[in-house]
């Protein structure tokens, strides 16, 4: 079940900026060292999620504008020194829902190629975007190798969660932007909330579905309601500074297994 596509997020993500708690520096992302730079075209990515797609596609010289430690990177307010990196970039990658995307476009000044990236941590979306970016970078062979590894790891991690599930599997409520993780985990997602703040009537509707898990958006902590008798699992979409997209899947696997085990 694919409850969101980032093509649709262009419309709804603006609403996510209304949610409180988006801009502090509490780091919900997987830990990781700073991604090294190397030879090759200079790629500037708006966030670590965008940068991870570029790295998976074969880019080796990637600079990220919003620090991975920012809780909700699309809300980051770039400093002039951040934007300076854009001026000599070969490629500038961003998501349309990044609040500072217009500033990146302006800073580019027509010198680098602007490339919007559709972000969603599902196999179909990842394969589509990584393959497309590799075609731009001329790194198709590298991307195909990464995608082969991703397919194997995705299947392994998904099976680990499914094997840990009780019978019957838990019923979950989910933030809209995290709902596809239910499919990854083999969970039934009975209802979603967000990106707007949850109203009392919406909370009552979610509570009536009797979920035992809440797939919470770790990047928007103020957006996640407390549902009686439901255990909250903080799910991440943005990787750490190492731009390792697979680490996002490992982190969420660990958190989901811990939640269902308890």
C-alpha cells in the first residue's frame, strides 16, 4: 500500500511546516560520520535524504546544505556560507517540499543544473530516482550495484521484522509521511494523521481503531498524537551525515522490532 508519493507531497508538505517542533537540533537520524568528498562532479544536496539518493546513484563529491542534526531539515534556514557552496556546483539537488529550495535556485544563478528529487523510502521510488540520477551523473553501473545491495538488504530487514511480529500482527496508526513503513514491516495501518495538526475529532477516530502502535514521524515530534494503549515508534526518513540510506532501514528495523517485542 503506497499511501504517499512525494509528487503529491509538493502540495501537502507546505502544510507540514505548520507543525510545531520542526526546527531544533535534536538529531532523530541514524548516527554516522561526515560523508567524505572525492573526485567527480560537485553535487550540492539540500538535505541528507537528497544527498543519500545522490550517493546511492554514484555521486562521490556531495555537499549537504542542511546539517543532518537538524530535526526537520526542510525547515533549515541556510546561512550565506551554506549557499556559497551552490555557486560552483555542477548539480544542485533538492526536494520541492524543502522550504529553502527557492533560495538554492536563486543562489545557483544558472551555473549549475537544478534537479528536483522525489523523495520516498520505498523500493519503487528509490529505484526510479537512483536510476534517473545515475543517468545524469554517468554512473549507471555504480547505481546498479548499489540497487542490487539495497534489494537484498531491504528483503532481509523486512523479513526480520515480520518474523518478530506476534500473531495477529499489531494494528498501527501512522503519520502520513511514514505510512509506507507499515508495508515494509508487515503491519496493518488502520489510519493516518497529518501533516496538519491532529484535531480532537481525528484523535477520537484514530483511538476508535484501537491501534497498538503509532508510526510516529521522528522529524516532526509535535505532530504525533498520544493514543491510549498505543506504543509510539519514532520512524526516520532522513539519514545521518554519512548519507547511508540503508542505515535508515536498519534503524527503523531495530526500532520496530523493539516495539513489537515489548
